C-alpha cells in the first residue's frame, strides 16, 4: 500500500473499526468523536451516537470542539436534559459501548483524568472525571483511545478516576459491577486487549511499522504481547479520505486547528 | 412573579457575598453577561457550583470572587485547562479556592433531587472510583427492596441560580431550547433565580406543548441581554465562538494578560457589548 498515514490516523481508524453498525455509543470529545463519526461515515452508518450533553442519535457533519456544540443538537434525533441522559440512558443500561481516554492508564486499564501527584497537592490539576466514573461501569463495554507514552502508560496511576479492571481478575464482579469494562485499548502504536483471566492488558496487534521495542519503551510496566500478535491492517483509502475530509470540515468550521 | 430589571439591578438584588451560586449551562446558554456583572459588582466569597465550569468561572475565580467550586469537569472543552482556576487552586492566586468534586452523574442527580425537594440523590455510581475517598459527602445506602448498594450525594443547595435563555414573554415566562442541561433543575433548586434572555416577546409560542418553559412564578428576575451567552451560544440565534475558546487559553495563561483582558473587556464595559454577538439565525 503506497498510501501514507500518521500514527494518530491509524489510532482513529483502528478505533472506528472496532465499532459495529449495531452499537449505541457514548462518545467523548477528541479521538473518540473522530473514530465514532468515521465509523458512521464508513462501515457503520446505523451506529447510534450519544453525547453526554443530551443529544441522542446525533449525526454531526463536523467534529464538535465541545461536548455541547450546536452541531450535535441540530443533527440529533432528539435532545434530552442532562439528568435524563445520566439517569435513563446511561444508568438505565441503554449504551453498548462507551469511549474513554485519560492522562494516565495502568495495566488493568484503570484511568486517571483527575490529578498528577497527590489529590490534595497536585503537581497538575486536570479537568476531572466528568462522566467517566459512571460511563466506565454502566456501558456494556469500554474502548479506550490514548497516545502511547511512558508518561501516560504507568505502573501506578496517581488517582483512580474510573474503574477499568481494578486489581485484575474478577475485581469488577467483586465491586458489584456487571458490565465488561475495557475490552480494547487503542493507541497510536498498537491495540491491546485484557487477558481473559488476569485482565492485564496484552498487545494483540502492532500498527504497521511499529516494533515491539517501541511499545516496550513507551509503556511504564512490563507489557505483554499475545503469542499471535500480528500487524494492524493499515487504513484503507476510503477510511483516510473520509477521516481527512472530516478533519478539514472541522478545521474550517472552528476557525483554526481542529 | 418575575421582575424585569436591568442586569446591574438583578445582580445587585439577588447575588450576595458568600452566596452559593450556580451559573449553569452545559456548553450551551452559559450566562457570561451575568457573570461579568458579578465581577463588576465585586462579589466575594461565592461558592460556585456547576457541572462543567468553563471560562466564566475561570474569570470569576481569577478576579477573586470565589472561595469554593463544586464541579464535575473543570476545563476549557476541547482546548485544555482553566489556567486561572489552576493558579488559584495550586498557588492561591488571587486567593485560595477550595474544591468539592463529583462525577457528572452525581451532580445531575444532585440537581434533580434539589428540584424535587429531596435531601439527597441516590444512583448507581462511583463504583471502583476514588472520589468517595476525597469527598466525604459521597456516601452509600442499601436499597431496601433489592439489597443493592447504591451511591448517594446531598442535594445541591443553592441561594441563587443564574441562567441564559432564548426568550421570555411580558409576564416573565421563560423558554429554553436546544441543549437544556440542568438549567430547569437549577432554577427550581434555588431560592432565587436570575434569567437573562435574548428577546422579550409578546407571545412565547413554545414550539411544542412539551417545550422547556419556566413559569414566571418560578423566576425572580428577567433581564434582556442580547448576545448574553457569548462566547457560548444560543440555539437559534448565534453559534458558539470556538475561536474565542481557543484564544482564551493564551489570554488566561498568565496573570497580567488575564488582568489586562478583564480590565478592558469587563470592568470598563457594560452588558451592552454582548449585543454585537446577537444575531438571529434565519
């Protein structure tokens, strides 16, 4: 394949492919939003996209900068209040897949978006959890997209903003959580899935041109690789075209970098 | 019944030093003009409450109006951090600010409970999350019917709610459309409320019998401030000024650029400057 692409495009495409036409998806801003809308414009035209601002079945033509851009409401089937969104739609168990990201992630896909350093005296105060604590436990499953680096993929996260697989094994079950939790972590280097038993994240495919050593160097714990880990299929022409057009429209709409 | 006042009168009469204030808006309909008036009137020691504090709370905090912020996501959406909030929280400039942190689900439920006159909210939340360790107001109950362990948070306690809406009629009934967030709940939860609107019309003409309408007798003051949500937006009137949200990152990063901007655009101006942003989409 002669087409070239960026690691970020590969990450978005890999995340989009993980979504199906039958998904009801709780979408976050940034990479998740790009992935969900790429899926909707390619292989999953029937996917239902829900943003926590209250927009149900939204079909944005440009990617929103914020979770409540007018574009989301104008292209939605309906818009509900925020208490209704969290009570009836999320807590009510109507979402199949939630998308999360974070500043830090550990080997069990627990996430931190709250603080770097101690909570009371942080070295960096981050925006906080927002919808994440309940998205993590109420959606059928969770996909996580994050840029892969040693700063983000850490041995120990500074704060447990949202539950992944806890301390591994049947941690979720012990906490009374019946949903699957993180089933895929998609980075700009590789795709990881939790091990069936231990729930520790394991690399299942490396993006084209990425080596195991690169992944090891960018991960703060001794990352495991599945024995049959292969190469992530590269983005095809259509995926790249649709994604780039989406970003170009977005950039034009927001007056600056998208 | 709602009184029609000027913005200065409405803030003077309804927002006192030390009040618990919610200026709500989930990205949409954020009452910026009202926030600027609070800054001009130099309110102090406010306890600010909002699910998604963004630029207007950054401005209030940076200008020394607040001593506490209760929130669930505090950032400049799609852009980054609130630099003035961070500076106050981490460095005590211009004063130390205390935080009370929740998840969105918790706050949405806490507003809902307050509007319903309940002392607390119950929901399935915070499982495996660390916030309950650092926020002692998050507790648990056992469901008396199923035995399920559920999270509780106290209902939001508000002296005053401030929101922006599309329009009010001459009686002071208010119509909200688009992403309506928790504004209805905030107004019903508060002892007093101030609503700024784009237009005052003879007939409200709600588009559906199920439209979000706040009856005049639930609102304390109505003020017409065209463009009053800018750089946020008003559905049906003007779009979110995403370029300004991006520009704010630079303005707020340093204390002196922030202070200069506030001086020029808030302290030396009045609510009439917002009118430049008010234009109705055909």
